[in-house]
């Protein structure tokens, strides 16, 4: 029991440290953090002010023109933090596509067009993946913390995607 408590303490300290580091990084880059969630069992995320989508794309996606990304007229930039050896749910979305680019660390990603998980592929800083609406996907922390920039491409202008637009096929945390 003592070893488990020590490991949990170390993990929480690492989580606090990485969230503080990313907060400072985003503030230094001039981004407004619209929301932050550090309570997710797999890590957490930062939501960046949508008015800064082009600045976010310039910083993390080699300056891609956000106008070319708009499907439903709206984009939502985020930063995901995934803990070592943690997995987000095997999921898909009805009202969004996503683009991810690894900022820091090495992460694993599985994708598939069916409910059966695809093979694990490793992604490193500057590697990018585009996820289509309805495509199943899972982000996985490997040896260290992974930091991933994400842009949600809302596909339904009249009903933009939100955190409720997650269809979990499998989840390690029983959600």
C-alpha cells in the first residue's frame, strides 16, 4: 500500500509540474486560456480562446491557414496533456474532425474506421495526424508526459461540438 501511495504522490507532483509548465508556456506565447481541466484521470487539457485560432495554428501547425480548416465555420484550439502509460478512451465524434500535432514527448495513437482498435503508431514532436469525423481514435501516453496541440474542426455550424460529443467505445476509467 505504501508503494502505491508513493507512486500516486509522484504522479500528482509530476502532473502539477507539467500543468504549470504548459500554463507558463501558453501565457508566454500570448495565448488566453479559456478553460483548463487538470482533473482527467489520463491527464487533462487547456482550451485556447477561439479568436486566437490563427495564432495557435501559426505556433503549432506551421502557420496553416485556419480558413482552409473550417468545415462548419468554427475552430476550437486545445492543448492535450497525456500522462505516462495512460490512455484516453477509444472514441469518436459525430460533430467534429480533429488535427493533432505533437508538441512535446512521444505519444501513441490508434485509429480505425470500425470499433476494433487499429495498430499503435508512435508520434514524435512535429508529427501530425488528421482525424476525420466519425473516425475512431485513442491517444496514449508512453514513457513520459505527452503534449499535443489539437484543433477541433466543427462539422455542424448549427450545433458545434463540445465535450458531450464523445462516443466512448471503450474506456479504462468506466466513463
